[in-house]
């Protein structure tokens, strides 16, 4: 059961579950429309529709479709990290006519509510929220792109987002997935990003956010990088003494 | 890394900080009853981790770009007293921002809770209980440190003076510095060994 599956302006969330879901092809087609440059990641969408997948052993995945007036208008892909207590937001996208009406904000709220339910499913009281990777304005190729990225950050901040001030590089793909061949992603490169926490009520109430937990949760549990991977060392180099202490205990 | 650019930035910030401090003589009185009422709630110091949250105003002091270097230059302090947090100014240029936190408490706070470097103290300290922030539109905005014991006495003239300093700085403060500064509200400092219990 979804948290509150009808938006204030009447859009309905449908969860896409299972490889035989009648909505799976609809989700793939909408994904291609909204994220045309990401088509190579369609196998990821299909994998997430399974909920639990052997290539994503530490996450409980969701694929949502939004429908309004018999039209498919949005897609959301996110995961609860079962080994931590927060989620990872992979994609949120709406068709152009549906943007700017508060639906994205509502969808973020529904994501947080779902993650709370997931946390309870995995034996916790509530989730801390979720992390999302957002392109940095400083890396933009031109002013138009820079402005677009600023707007993305503004959207996340309006949703309560907190930019985690660590160096973060988004890996091209989860390591070792069975459904994608590295050759399928040829030409893709890791990219510098902002790592942004969208906190839940619980997350927003904390006086101390654990950066190490967030960084390891994203890199190790979602992307399945080795704990000594250069991206992790770079992210946490300024906490070096502690990070190495932690690795020594692992 | 462009050492010429770094040197230029450093020189520019030293000049700005000189200018801010040269206004010291004309800063209106804050009217805060620091000596009578203050318990150094905004100064990171030994023992603060065990204090109740209402007794703490700010366990973190975030310095401006190159303010750490400026303080080192002016006070002769040991560089090891500061935490250093890297921020990217551009994709190819990273600088370190000085921070004082509960793991490295303020080395300038004296036993009588007075500041040992009042003449050069950081702008973050100097501005308290005014708290600069950045609104969703990327504009400078203000909050108040509600648990400052003499907040109700704060002089409007002092407030306006400090706000003017920040307005003057705003256009030269990098966004990555604001990201760090805003995050510091959600961070009590470097982890301590006792917190280490959830390794990858």
C-alpha cells in the first residue's frame, strides 16, 4: 500500500512491481521520454521493479509511476538501504506539462513516507530520509546548464535538502550487476556531484548527521564499491584518522 | 592547482579581513551582557559534549576563506589547533576552511571564558548571536541564536553594522563555503572514537 497515492491535483501513484507487471513497459517508455540520455540504464529500472534483486543486495527498491487523467506523467525510482537507515533517490522526473505545480515536492514527501514504512519493515522506527546526487553548477558547460542545475538544487533545498559538503563522485553504475555489461556503458564516466540529504522528520531532528555513514551507505551499500575505494578516501580524507580507525575495525 | 590564483585570493581575503577589523573602533556596542550572562555557549570547548542542548548555542565555528591563515598570521597560533575542511572553489581549485569543533575546542578561549584573541576573533564569533544564512533563492538572510542569554538586549545598530559587513562579503563568498556553513548547523564536530560502531 502506498503512503498517500493521490496528489492534491489528482495524480495517482502506481507501484511497478515484478518483472511481469503490466506497468513495466509503460515505465520503461516513460523513462525514455523523460530521461532520453539515460536509456542505457533501463535494465536498472527493470531490476528495481523486482523490489529485491541479487545485484542490489543491500537495497529495497521502488519504481513508481504517476498517472493523471489517464496520462502517464511521472516516474520515481528510489531505494531503502536495508543495511543503514536511509534511502537513495535515483530518479525523479515529470513530463514537461506537469512540472512546476508542486507535484515534485509532494512526490518527495511520499518518498519519505514510503521510506519510513520500509524502515519499519526492516525493524527500525523510521528512516532518516534519503540521499540524492545532484549535478554541481560549477561543473556546468554553459550558463544555461548552470542555471538549470541551480534550480535543481533550489528544488531539493525547498524540500528540506542539506548539501553534504564532501567531495562526491557518482560512479557510472553499481558494481558487478548481472543485468548490465560494462560495455553497455562505454563512454560513461564518473561525475562530480553534490550529495544531498533530504531528511525525514527524524533526520531533520538530529543535531549531528553522520557523514561517514552517509558516504559509506551510498558508495559501499548502494554502489558496492570496496571500502578502500579512492572515491571514499577522497570524500572522507579530512576525517582521515577516524576513517582509517573504522577500516581497521572492519 | 594554480598557486598564483591561490596567492591572489589569499591576499584579497587578508585585505578584506584587515578592513573588517579596522572598523572595530566604530562597531556600535552590541549591548550584550557577555561578561555577566555569557557561559560561552557559542565557543567550542572541553566538556561541551556532555552539556544539555539548551546550554549550547554553537559547537562549531566555521571560518571564512583564508581566515584561518589570517588568524595564524596575526596570532602566531599553532596550525594544528584548527580542523581543516576542504571545499572546491572551482572544479580544479580546492581550499581548506578552518574550523573549531568539540574535538578541537577553541584554543583561544581562556579559563575565565573570555576570548584570548578578541582583537582578531573570527567573524563567525563576532557576528553571534546574529546567524547569517542563505535562503532558497540564494540570498543572504538572517536568523538569531535564540539561546544567547542576552539576545533580548542586542542593539539594532550593532546588528545593522554586522549585516552590512556580511552584505559586503556576500558576493565574494563561494557557494561551496555556504554549503559547508549551512551544513554546520547539523554537525557537532568530528567523530570521536566512541561513535565508531558502524563501519562498512
